[in-house]
């Protein structure tokens, strides 16, 4: 029955929608009113009935089941050849963009670097409002994997964002004005937030990152209206001398043994993945790796170390544990289970099963019963050599003992980047396939022999020596050749690959699948592409001049379908490996892109010019000093500026430092002269002598690169050099 109140609300919505559709003359006020009205009704009712309004993308995975499947089909395998750019909008970001936009009645809400939030007109790209939480840039040193953000949640007229420095902020969806904000972390610890909040039953749920640096993971639920904390679920046990916070922690504590993990934090951060089943009233949380990585260093007595690398199902009303499934017991390889989780109802052996699916970093694709966590099946979706298989009776991996590397180094597949990282998967109910942005790569694991916890530092406890870049060009070429990436269509019933598209490189973007029999993916080689969902056939691609890591979404305005993606190369792989070595004319300027059939907008060709590596000053170091400088660089600098002093292009490549920067080395490196743009001062860490060793190593690499660039190597090994010897983007803005 319609009450007067609902009629009034509906009329307001209709008037507002009419205003935003341009039927009335639009003013900033009328537009704000329209956004206020259309977002006010975004609640569980609308999200759970999302298929009734396929033109919207109301929640992170479109729906609570996180399938990332759009029912829209005007853009389909037949028409996609006509797809063109409708509009683009420059985000002014030069680092990684990972957000999934939320689209409500023609307004696109998304995030950029440093947790900035944008609201854009979905028809034109025009900026409606922008919010900058002004994250202190020095906090960037705690972001293992770039100063990224994966998006907002919209609920009852508000937009929620988690900030890199640990705040949860509620904004007015109409204006971007702050309604409330709350600190979700202990600021004495190196916590970060990069994941998107989810709103479930009027609770804003948010986790955090920092597992590499030394924190104790948890998930918190806040009242949407007031920001008041409702519950907190800790993922690993704390100080054993203190009482347990919950029965879950009492259970978890029995699986940790010896060591002083609680001083370091233990890890188990839930930094990205959630899903919700409203019928079962279960909130699923993906939990991260341990700190330090190797179990011997944090729990020397052994044990499973719950709830590391687990999927935990919680009662969203009070945050209590209902069931858990641990993908990697006794986690030792940074094998997080924070990867995207998808809920679906599928027929297995003649029975309709309510399943949860995940392809965590450890390389196995899991299908579990989401009502109770029962193991159904798992098979390797990429090369795996840490376990032979998952025992179907126990649901536990059958490990290959050498992979735990009790001594020395073990080359283990998958790498710490995972067989699949955070890049969202997608599930298409018509094909029955889950699509995986897969990574094929190994990692030389070794325990740091003299590991000591250093507050605020990268406390993974791994020995960097085997990770130092090979010195010969031939060995570097072999290393790059071993890093592969592909798009896989995975049949979760048969537990096997249905088809695969091998990509030119790895660290490709997240996925969208549609009722148009399509899978959309941005690639690391700077293309946005559509593949047939049933066969993998390439149907369309378009250059976007930057690597894409984020996942696309689809929406419609006045019946016209759009596919949108935020394009900006970045993330941990990019920063550390320095890939893709300035391939072709790729740049690092972030953009929000929207495509439609017959779209005729043109992206400006990047303004690329040729610049040689400038001759650096002479810094004389002995061989031993150079080795020390190399180790210090790879301890403190390489996670942003790149291994071997090769930047992934979104953070300055130190080989190209101008003379003025060389002469001010200590002012920048120790005193923090560029702190406001994200380069913190390392005075507390690097003494003047150590700073000189790092400088000497950087100079050594620049000189080596100049020599290599003048040789025949770049022609012989273009995959190693790309265009790194000469091509640079002109007039690159200062890093933001
Ligand atoms: Ca990690």
C-alpha cells in the first residue's frame, strides 16, 4: 500500500530524475537535489532487487553476491565492434587507480589515489564534486602496494570511503560534504585502508591493510548514520596475557604456538574482499597473510595460525564467527585469502548448491558450501608447486615440504603476488564460468636468518638476497619471460579451465561480464578489450595509453548502455618490478573512461618525447659498500622506486634524477623535502653514511643503464628495456 510519505518520496525522486535527465533546466541545486533523492533510496531493498534496475551499479560487486555480472545486453558480442569512447575525465592522478565505480541513476562515484573521491555525470563525465581527505603523504610509506583505493559504498544518501590513513568518512552524496568521520585504527601502528567499504544492514563494514609492516588484522562495523562502532572481529589472537575478545579468538589461539607474534601484530588483515548473503544472514570476510610471512618466525611451534588466509563467515548483527575455511593452513608465502569471493547457486552432482568461490593467491580455485563452509572442490588454476592437491576428505592442502624452505631458498609457484591478486573476478550465470585475471610467476622464498622486528618497517621476514635483480641482461630477460598473465574462463563444476587468453604481460585488470556474452578487461599493455564470454574470442579492443588494473562496470542512462573503467597503472607489482618498462607510448595519467555504441570521443595521444638518462655525478664506493647500498635500496626504496632502480613509471625513476636532485640528495632522502608529494624523509632510518651508500648504488645503476643503452642489448632484448633508454613523457606533472 502506498502511504502519503512513499508517494511524496516517489514524486521527489521522479522530479529529481527528470531534473538530472535534463528535462528541466539544471542548476547545481537541482542536481544536488536529484542526487540526494536518488541515492536516499539506495538500501538493501534496491541492492537485493538490483536486476530490476540493470542500468545501475549500486554496490561494489553490483550485487551482494559480488558476481560483477551486468544484465545489460545492448552492447553484446555482435554490436561491440561499434563500441567507442563516450567521454573521458582526467583524474589528475599519476599512480595506481583500482576503484570500482558505483553508479546511481546516472551519477558515477569513484575514487583515485590518496583516497580522493569523485562524483561525475555518467553521460558527459563532467565533475559534479570532489572530496580530498588530505591524507598526510608521509603515510604513503606504509602502503605496501601503492597509495590506491578500491572505491566507495553508497547508502541512504551517503557515500562512504576508507582513507589510506585509517579513517572511515561519510559524505553527503549530493555535495561531497563530510557528514561524519571516525578513526578506525591505532595511529601508532602502520595500518592502511585501500579496500572499499560494504554496507550491510545499516552497518558500514571496513577492514584494513598493513600485514607486511606489522599490525593485527580486524574488521569493524559502524552505524551508517552516526559512525558509532557496532562490533569488531579480530582475525588473529592478541597478547596471550590478555583476555580473549571473543570465542573465535579463544579458538584461534589454540592454533598459534611459541614466538611473540602479538608484538609484531600477527597480520591477518582483511584489506579487500567481502560478500554477503542476506538469506543466510552471513557476511563473508577474506583474511590476509601472516606477519612475518614465514610461520617459523611468528609461531615457531607450528599450528594452522587461524584465521590467516581464511574465509570467515560472520553474523553481521554482532560480528560473531559462524564458520571458517582456511585456504593455506600455517600460511608462509603471503598467500592471502583476501581475493574476490563470489556467491552463486550452481548444480553440482545433480544437487543445487549454494556456493562461495575464490581463487586466492595460493593458486587453487575453491568451491565451498557457503551455508556451512564445507569443502566441495579445489583445483589449481595456475602452476602450483607448494602443494600437490587439496585432499577432498579433509579439505586441506597436501604440501610439498621443501616449499616451506626450512633452510636456503625455494623457488615457489605461485609468487607472493599470487596466482591471482586483488583484481576482481566475474561470474556469468549464462556460461557458468568464473573469469580469473590470472598471474603466472614464481618467487624465491628464503627466511631472513637474523630477522628482527623493526616497528614501521617492512617486516615480512624474507631474505632479500635471492630477490636482488640478476646482473646480466640475459638473466633479466629470463626473469621477465617467466612473468606471465592470462585471462581464464574457469568452469567451477568441472574444476577446469574452459578457455584462456594469453596476454602480452602480467598484472592485468579486473573483470566485468555481461548478458551480452562479453567479458571486459583492461590490460597491462594499455588496451581495454572485450572477449566473447563463451569462447574467449577477442571481439574488440581500444588503446587507452596506460595499463589498466581496475575492474570495469556497466550502467545505462535513458536506455543507453555504457561500460566504464578507471584507467591508471599501478599497484605492488608495478612499483616493485618496474614493469612494463615504459612499453610503447604508455603513460601514467589517470582517467575515468566511459564507452558506448557509436561513441566518438578521442583520447589525446600521449605527448612522448626522447630523453636520455642524464650523466649522474661520481660517487666512489668499494664493492662491499656497493653491495650494502644495493641491500639498503632494496630494503627501503625499491617497493616504490622499483627493483634495480627501474621504476614502473608512476613513481620517479631515479636513474633520471636531474643534477639538482643529486646535489640535494640528503635534503630529499633524509630531511623529507618532497614529503608533501609522497616521498617521506628517512632520517630516522638512514644515517648520512647509509644514505650515501644508497645514493652510490643509484648512481651505479644509472651509469650501468647508460652503458647498456649504448650497447646492442636494447635491440636484442626489447622486453627488458622497452623504451626505458630514451623515451620519457614530456612535461609530466609533479607526482600527486
Ligand atoms: Ca601481503
